[in-house]
C-alpha cells in the first residue's frame, strides 16, 4: 500500500471539509455573517486542496485532476471576486461549479480501484469512517457555534442601539 504521508492525509481531510461545508453553503437560505464565515473557511480549504494536489503525483506525472485543480483555483477566485463585487449570480455559479468539480474529483478518487482511498477503505475501513465522522462533527460544531453567536448578537443590542425596554411581568412600572 502506498505510504500515507502528511501531505496526502491533510489533502484528503481538507477535501472532506470542502465536501461537508459545501451543501451547508449552497442549501442554506440566509446569506449572512454565518454564510460569509463558513464561506471564507470553505475558500481557504478549497485553495489548500487545489494547491496541495500539485505535490501529489503518480509516477512523476500530472493527471487531469491537476488540470481540474488549476481550473478550480480560477473559479473559486472568480467566485470570491464576484461576491466582493456583489455579483451574486456569478458568485453562485462559480462556487456551485467549484463544489461540483471537487465532488467529481472525490468520486474519482474513491471509485477508481488502485488509488489510495479505495485501498485505505478496503484495508482499514474503521479509520476512514472515523475520519469522516470527525470532519462532519467538527463542521457541525463550527456551524452551531456560529449560529449561537448570531443568536446572542440578535438578542443583545449594541450599546449605541436604542430600544425601549419592555417591562417584565410583575415588575414595577
């Protein structure tokens, strides 16, 4: 079995993060601070996955996956620039397209016999399930933490915001 080094493991774990965060970003209706924060995490992780792939080569040769990585760096960058410029249709198209690209690459990495991930799945499925579970739990924890922070901000107005206090039941007026 091919030697799993730090680069390969970090690349696979980062790709799992991208795959886990993507549906939350695409399917969640509100485009707020949580969307931006998770989006920045997704973009940074996506860049890592793409750039790290250039050091993962089979027999010293690049494959079509490396071309997909280069294209994805471009589309993620265009999506980020589109968001900054408030061009939401272009942002959405580039980001959803980038997500679909990594999902296809992941399907190839998992489905083609002889590659590292299928060999790991057959040799040590418990480790693979454990890693996937950790990724999903950590993405869930970050998302819930952001949700709780957003709730706190909405329940506690800033000092400069003027709100009329509502009297409590049973308290003197």
